[in-house]
């Protein structure tokens, strides 16, 4: 089939490359000429494991193309995907749909023959109706259907998620459109991937509900971690104890500095606004969003406390800047609030991240970025692990201790066993694992 992807960002590029790998002919369209020229030259603008190879293979086989002009790409397409950004709107937290609406107007001017127009972007309930109305206004006689097909891609595992999904959600009441979508995803059927067909508004809400629920699990275990520190319990054992209940499950029960990224913060806030507009508030989600924002700066204060309550004039080494491993994405990363809190208290920051430094430079000022982890640690008064990259899981701890001015480690991802650090003479602070549980064993 012939597929056009409007938007060559994270979702559009991954989806387009995967569809091409299925054997479809795919054109990714983007208004940014520099991005398109870079993609044609084999330069991938984002870090995602396996994506560069996937793009190169499908460009070489003649199934994946890049262009800035959508007219011909849309005219010849069986399905046109809208995969543009829907950032939070400044001032009120609603999703900004201006890019979606503009894409709809441009698509309307170009479609020729029956075309399935698919919203891949995360959009509020009713956006499909608006897209249909825009196209109908421009082209009253056009033969088309608007479908909701939300993405469920995890950064760092997006290709696997696309090719081996838990589910594929298709929102449409047009049977012709449903058949087109089944044909697009047919290569997955050998994996028995469940394709769920709902009405359009249900599909739009499924994406927000899923992200809000996962954000709730993260925030829940973070608050339980705080309670563990007060009462002398171990959050990792609590998480395992409740996660083995198959009604709960163990995923997203890892205590840490709070969630970030391009989806959870934006989507929880958008769901809150959708619910408020519908006069059906989602109080739990409102609280989740508020608690998560407060937590990030609280982690900075946790570092200050570990340093004796004063970091003025001290140097803090920060390992991990991106909101999660295996991505270069700094959007809403907890490291931003942690570092700014430390800077506000007078600390100097030296930081290292395997992939995120270039993006971090765009959002964090007055930070010294280093070539590796040990360069960041050398001469620092304390070490903070913010993102759990594999490269940080097996540091030479004796070398770390020798490089630090004071053997203070604050592990915001619980990647080290406390008794090992205490035995080596570290002041070791983690999340939801009170030091007194391990002091006797680590002595």
C-alpha cells in the first residue's frame, strides 16, 4: 500500500520506517527542509536504537522516501497519517492542535480518490470530528474517512513496540477504512497482535487513559517510597510484593525522581483539561500531575540534605540527563529540576549523559558537560545518579570513591545495593530504602 506520513519527528519517522519495513511504500513529509535533507543523507535527527539501520535499509530498497512537498505524496496515498506535534498550549495546558488542523487543511487540498486520513498524533477526544469538518469544508465532495490510530511507542524500544505491539487501536465507523487499516497492519498478524476497532472518540480517549494510568502507577510507588523512608520499609520489596499480584503487575513500579518525557506530563495535563471541559473532572489524574511536578525539585533538596544541608560553593556530579535511558530526549526530564534546584542553592554542576548532552545544552545553562562519567565525578563533592543508563550500573566504585572529595552518592534510581556502598564507606542515599536498614550489614 502507499502511505504518507505527515511529520518526520519521533512518531512519524519510526512509524514510517516500520511501515516501509513491512513492504509498504512510504513517504515521510516534513516542513523542515534541513531535516528532510539530513534524512535523505542518512542522518537521523533523533537517537533511537536500531532506527538509523532501519531507515537506511528501507531507503536502499526504494520503499522509504522523504519530501517537503505533501501534494503528490498525499494525492497518490491510500492512507495519510498525521503525526505532527501536539504540545501543551501555553497558559492553559490544553493540547495545541494548530499543527493538526493545518495538516488537515493541506491534506484536504491534495487528496484524490478514496483516502483514509489517520490521526497518529495524541489528540483530545473530538479531534477526529474537527479534522473531518476541516476537510469537508475545503473539499465538500471528497471521498475520505478520518481514523484514530494512537501510538503506544516507548522511547528506547519504539521499533520493537511497533512491530510487536500489545494492541493496535483503530477508531472508525467506516468499514472501508477499517479494512485499509487491517491491510496496513496485516504483517503483524503472524504475531497475533490484537487489532481493536472502536468508534473514533473511544480510540482517542484510550491513549490518554493508558498514559494517565501508567503515570498514576509511577506516582503511586514514588509516594509509597517516601512512606517507606519514614517507617523503615523497603520500597523495592513492597513493589515486588504488590507487583506479583497479576491484577497489579510489576511494570511501572520502580521508585524514582518522577516521570518526564514527551508524553506523560503533556498527556496527563491534557486529560485533566478534557475532563474539566466535559464537567467530569479526573481528580486522581489532577493529583498525579501535581505530585509529580513537586517531586522533581524535592529530589534536588534530597541531594542537598545528603550534603549536610548546604551545597553552596560545592560541585555536584550528575550522571544521566535524559528523562529515561536509550534516548536523547530531554523534554520534562527530572534532571532539569534537580539541577536547577542545586544551582539555586549555589552548587556548581558537572554532568555526563551517553546521548543527551547536545539536547541538554539547549535547556540547562551553566553546566559543565564531560566526556565520560569519571570526568564528571573527579573532584566533585557528591555524585547523583538521575537516569539509569546501563553505563552507570557497573561503575568502578573504588575509583568513584577515590575521585570524589567526599564519598557521597545519591542514587535516584536505586541501581546499587545499599550494603555494598555502605561497606565501601560511602554515604549512600537512595529512594525508599532507608539507610538504617543496611547500616549494620554494611558496617
